[in-house]
């Protein structure tokens, strides 16, 4: 049985890095600074365009007028961080192309949000995804979800800022804290001033820079080793091209089932219920545009994954012909790609700077999205419900202050990350640990009408406890089984391949040891099953508590917060079966219509099945109306 065991060595002394740092020329610095300045300029342009006339809706949701194309690229950029750019090639270089099968999870992982989550969120006219929890359950559940999300993002922000800067410092000699400060300040300024529109359009620019930087590495690298055909041949000869591993064991780190199906839950936690993505869906001008933007992410994600895999294969072929330096053989896994790029692009002024700009663009897009989503949930879920009479001007100003405050907090978290040493892996893992329980909470509300507020709260707590139990247990177990201690400067920790990284992140090298038993076996669960395991825990515990506490009896249920799973499944059956089922349930539908929509009886509108178009539904969600919705259903009739 394989478990994650770090084998990376401490960095060599700074004096040995001169060979590498000399490759970063003046032209490279100019290219790098130019990309940062353009990112800031785009953000400031949208900040000062219409300055003084901005409303809270414009700041948090871009006035709900964004098109499909920018939203799609922003969705992609939000979780295509610098950690992914460094991580995927390193994974492929060391373990082969098995990781590529994660792309199979993208189909369901984006199709389900497009047809389940987006319609519900969009039609409720939300600003924060956690408003849904109040509409479905109550205010206490909403606050629990919001606080969990804030904890998740605040812990991770500092890591995603500090980690690429640390790797960059080790390889190029780039000043560590200057790069951290630059990223943090640039993000905080244009996010606070320009709001979501500035974030989305800078994401578009930064996505193009990321594509260009990776493409340059693939083209130059493959040309130096004899073309992509030769790269593929070399990888095949050394067993790097992986077949389909059909082992169903969930404790095996990477198999087809783990990547293709465990990855679905990972994608759902990102693209289905994460505020950073939901906010982009809600900024679209129409529901159709939001759905199309989700569809458009699918081919983009496939291209990004393939480019990362190709860089890993090119790197492998390159080092079959050109020997590694002592630095490279001793480097931490997160530094492999940067050493390769500096080595490959030496003598081509501007191109190393372009790749570094590519890395920083990944960090900028991720961090700015985090700032904006945190400012949104703080305003909408924690401040405005208690101070509903804030004027538009004061709310807008406070939102900017909150966003900038999170920027300063991010810098503080980056400093804490630098002091964490061996605990840093746990901080990185928290993001993935929390994502699964939040997914389970939303699924509990959407798919199970009998779930009630006590069940939701207890289920969420059970999911978080399970997530941290297994996650932290995995770290402690792997450390106790022979992992080399991390140096005090934290420079040799392994980075996750994306924002969903959990305890056993994809970049952590493996060492085969004796097969674990008992709890040790549970702790070796593949990290890609974490979201599925934790979200299932929330649903099972939440349903059990709900049923034991009487379900929704005596409470009211908003039918617009429920996804009609049964009706959708029946619609897939042959027409003859649908008619037979319709006859059997005809009388039940009558009783439900009478109890739920009594106005239909007086209007002569009663039918054998629920006529949704005949219901007068308010355009705005009840959270924005300040009144109880008119479409409340009595649960005793369901």
C-alpha cells in the first residue's frame, strides 16, 4: 500500500543558486512588471469607470450584466492557480500520465452545476450562495455555512500567495517578500476598487497570459528534444504513458475510478457551491449565459490539463538528454518546473519572464477571486442582515474596505505560513477538507425535502469532524511512517495541484511501505475521495437527525429551493410508464394542489399535476424583498 511520504531534501545554500539567477535578465523583469502593470491597469479602469455612481450590485455582481465569454474564462482562472501550473507537470514527470484521467470527471463535474445548481441559484436572485441556506433552512444554517466558507478561504489565501513566491525565490533569486507584497497589494487594490467586474476582466487577461506562458514552454521544449512525437516515444519507452487502472480500491491514490468519479465530487465542490464560482454565474446577464459559461469551461479545462501533462512529458524527455544540476536533483517537487523553465529558456530573453508572469497571473486570479467572494459573503451574510438600512453609498464604501481588509489579512496569513513549518501541509489541506462538507450541506437542502435545520447543522458539524479526523490523521500517520522532517523555513513542502488539494495532495511523492490496517487503513483513503466521503457524511447524518426530529412537520418549505429529482427521473421513462405513474398519483397531486395552491381552486385552475406557470412567483428572491415568500408550502401536505 502506498501512502504519501515526502522525500524532498532541504534547499542548497543561497550561494549555489547564482547559476540559475543569472538567467533572469533585465528583459525578463520588464516582461514580468509589464504583466503586473497591465493587470492593475485593467482593474483600475473598471474601478474609475463610472466612479461615484457605483452601487453595491455593481461592485459585488458586476450589475448582473456580464457575458458568457469573460465569465467562462474567469471561472477557469479562479481555480487555475500558480500551484496548478507548477503541480501538474511535476506530477506527470514523476508518476506518469495517470493523472490525466481526472479530465473524465470534468464532464459530470460541470454538467451537474449547469443543470442543477445554476438554475436554482439564479432564479432565486441571490448575491451570496449562503442566502440559499436561509431560504431553505433558516438564518442559523446560513451563518454556519458562511463562517465555514470564510474559515476555508482565509486559511488558504496566505498559502496560495506564499507558496509560489517561495518556489520562485528558491529558483530565480526573486526576493520572497517583495513578490508576496507585490501580489497582495496589486490584488487588494483592484479588487477593492473595481469589484467583480474588475476581477473578471483581469482574470480574462491573466488566463491568456497563463495559456501563452505554458504554450511557449511546450513549443521550445519539444523543439529542443526533437518534437512531440519523440517526446511521446521517450515517455512510452520509460513507462510514463499510463493505461487505464481499473482497481476499484478507494485507498489506491490514483486509479481510473478515483480520478474519474472521485474527481466529480471535487469538481462539484468547486464549480457547484463555492461562492467564488457561484458569484460569477450570478453576474451573468441571463440564466442561459450562466449555463453556457459553465459549458465553455469544459473544453478550456481539458486544454489546460493537457498542456500541464505535455509540459511534464517534455520535461521528462528533456532530462533524458540533458543532465540535471545538483540543485535540481535536491529540489523540492514544487520547484521542478521552475528549474526546468529557467534551464530550457536560458538565452531567450523575455521568455523566462513570461513564464514567471504566467505563474503570478495564476496567483493574482485566484487571490482576487478569494478577496471578492469573501467581501461578498461578509457583506451579504454577516453585515447587511443586521444593518438593513445602510445607504447604497455607505454599503459600497464598506464593501471596498472589507475587500481591502481581506487583502491585508492575506499578507498576514502569508507570514504565518512562512512560520508554520511542518504544519503548513495541514493548512493547505484545510481547503479540501471543508469543501466536501459544504457540498453535502447544499445537496442535503436541494435533494431532500424532509431535511430540516437541526439536521443541516448537525450534518455539517459531523462532516467537518470527519474531514478533519481523516485529514489530520493522514498527515500524522504519514509523518510517523518515515516522512522526512520539513525544514524550519518550510521550503520543501509539497504543493497541491489545485485549490481542491487535500491532505494527500497530488504532488506528494510516494514510498511503498507495509499495508496499513485498522484506522491506518482509513487514513490512507485517496485524497480524491475526500469530498465524496465528507459530503456523504453530511447527507446521511443530516437525514437521520432530520427524521428523528420530525422532519419538516410544522415548518414551511420554499419549493423553489428544491430540485425535483423524482419528476426528472420520471421524465426519462417511456411515455407509457409516465402515463401509468401519472394515473396512480393523480389523486395525490389533487390533494397537494389544494393544500399548496388554494387560490387555484377559486380560479378554476386546478389540474392533475402541479401547474408551475400558473403560480405567481415574485421576480426577486425573498431575501431581497424583506417579506415572507408567497409560494411557501406546508410540509404536512408533502
